[in-house]
């Protein structure tokens, strides 16, 4: 820990020894932070907010990370499921403006796990990003950002993951940029198309949620303006792919040459600027 943490911790908690907790999302940055802190903070507790709606690749990644850390990752699966809360919210699917899923499935279970004692919560925001997000604001929880404090950027994170043998999350192999629920509304349309092609069963489940929402008298879409049934039509899929190719071509022509590590890490596939306002607890 840097000196600034130590000063901050003492001014916040006095002499009480806080717990050290790192929340894993299934994403690359929190995984890299877990590895980065493993030997620096041996007493650290790792937790994974399992919504029970994650991709199979995420569960595999968490299991492999657990083996590399040599320590159990506690699962904070909420008592009440997504389906329970969906009924409570009268079929209103969550969205960027109605983010009850993060609150009920991740933040509340996190706060219940933490309790009321002092806690340092390690967050994997990098020094080369300026994301804001939705994290707990309980007064006994102090959020700290070791990668930002130590100046670690995306290339450093990839290096940590490669050196550990863990590598990048396997869903990135098929072009999904983020961790989180398979139906997450933060997906780009091209990611929905990839979900349809890679995991048609999960796509069908997401579509089922949209179509069940009608029972509550109103139609909600994961993509806001377009139903998944329309998005899955062959002509629409072809259009989304071609639009995406064109946008990538425009970006490539503007972009400076990638470093070798970025190229090896496959990061030319997506940028994650669309996640800037996403919930940190889900996507880091
Ligand atoms: S991953 Fe997306 S859908 Fe799942 S809890 Fe987070 S914001 Fe909600």
C-alpha cells in the first residue's frame, strides 16, 4: 500500500484494523488486481457477486483465478433471485436508468457481506481510464484504487494476466467486451449478435424475459429501441455486422499504431468507452 492509503485509512478508521476486500466481477481488471495484491496484502478477502445469470465463461474464469490465487473466492449470491426482483419491479427490465439489478443483486449482498465494521474495498480502475460508476457509499467502506495510485495502465493489466497464466477472460475471444449478466443492457448491438451466435440458448432466455414483460402491461426491451426478436432477424444481423465493420474501419484509420501488447491482448476488437457509466461492481 502507498503512504497515501495508510494516511487515508487512519484518518477514516482510527486504530481499528479494517478488513481488506476485493470484489471480482469476472472482468480482466479486477482479476489482475487480485493477482497484483495477492502477495502485497495476504489477508485480503476475495468475493464474487454471483447473480446466477453470468456467462459460463465467467464462472470458468473465476474458478481458474481461484486456483491461481490459492484462496477461496466467496460467492455473494443474493437470497432473492433476479426473477424475484423482476416480479417485485412488475416486469420492468433493468436499464441504464433503472438499475435495480446492480442494487439488489450486487450492492446489497456486498454490503450484507461487509457488515458495519471498517472495510477497505479495492477497486480495479486503471490509471488510463476515467470511468465513473456505481459503488457502495456506506460510510464504513473506503474505496481505494491501487492501479490508479501506482500508475498501471491497460498494457500493465494484460501483462499481469499473461504472466500469471490466467490470461484474458474467455468471453473476449468471441468479442464480448464485458463481464456481467448474459442479458446485460450495457451490451452493444454487435455483442447481442455475438451472443446469438455463440450462445443461442442464452439469447433465447434474454428474449424470453422481454416477451414475458408484456404480461405486466408494458413492453420493455434490453436494447431500449429494438426488441431482441427484431434484432435476431437475418437481415438485421447482417446490417449490425456491416455497420460495426464500417465503424471499426473508421476507427482503425484514425488510430495510431497499436503496441504489441495491445495487439496480442486482442484489444483492437472493442473499446470500452460505452461502459464509462456502467456499474463498476459489474464490469471491472
Ligand atoms: S451485469 Fe448488467 S444486468 Fe447484470 S447486474 Fe450488472 S448492470 Fe445489471
